[in-house]
C-alpha cells in the first residue's frame, strides 16, 4: 500500500511538470497550480453500492407507481433533486438544506412528530434515515425508541392504498452502533410494519461484487451479512 502511494505521488509530480511545460508553450491558461488527487487511476470506478443502488431501486419503484406528487423524509438529496425533474416532490429534513430547484419544495420536519394529517400521503419515502433517529448524530435528542416513533409516524401519515419506500441497514444481527446507526434484521422490520403489506424486498450486499439488486434474497445471503441494505416497498391496506 505504501509503495503504491509512493508510485502514485511520483507519477503526479512527473505529470504535473509535463502539463506545466506544455502550458508554458501554448499559454492557454494563466496559471498551473498543484491540486493533487492521487489514487484514482484505477481500472474501474468504485462507488458506494448502498447509496447508488438503493436510489436506483427507489426511482424505478416510482416509475411503476407514477404518483402525481411524492414526499420524501430526509433521504438522499440526490434522490429528491433528480426525482423532482419528473415528479412534483417535497423534501423534509430535521436540518433542511438550501436547495433551489423548480418542482422541489424543501422544508423542516421532525420524523418523530410529523405535521401531516393521518392517511394523507399516497407516495412516501424514507431511506437510510430511521436507523439514525434518536442517536443524536444529527443534533436530534437521544431517544432509545426514536426509530419506533419514526416508523409509527410513517405508517400514520401514509394514505390507505398508498406506497412507502423504506430503506434501512439489514444484517444477521440487530445492533446499535452509537452514535452512527442501528442495524436491523429482516424479520424485525417485517414485525414493525406488520400492519402494512410488503410488496417487495430487495437487498444490496456490502460485498465488493457485482450482484447489484437482489430481489427476495435467500436466508443464506441474509444470515451471512453484517451490514447490508434492505429496500422495502410497503402498501397500506
């Protein structure tokens, strides 16, 4: 590892001098400054499987549902900002970002006490969020059952016949990693949402492989995973 880093550093300075000499010859830019980005000269582009795939999964589910409006609670900003190009989208967060885009409303909310009326939202998402609630990571108050309060609020505001895109870490054991996140088991989430209909469960492993989205994973896959990503599509009867 150290030797590779040394080689990459040597390569950087060698190529920097080459670019600088070429600029002195052609003079298309006033200045050539060093801004070393080292170690990205790989054969493949690496990415966070959980965040690329769960967003891709959720976007495909919205394409199937085709709602007139979608409400997202604190999921990836990339998801809401892109979806808003096609669907009227509202994004709510405990720490609302200052994003200015047409077709996207951004506002504050407390997931443990949502301001929406009961049975009012047809298309709702909350992805990679609930595992953090009540652990104080984002300035929210410590509450051991904060995740359960959040889940109950999601179920309360979901309209009858409405759809919920829900994503949390799933593993073979349920664990709290304070103050980062919780990890749940598949059966645990099924129990928490037993009053909703589970239409689809798709899984993303933490392994560095090309499995992508695994629909209805086997118990063997789940029992050998410490921190996978569980994608649940629920419908309220």
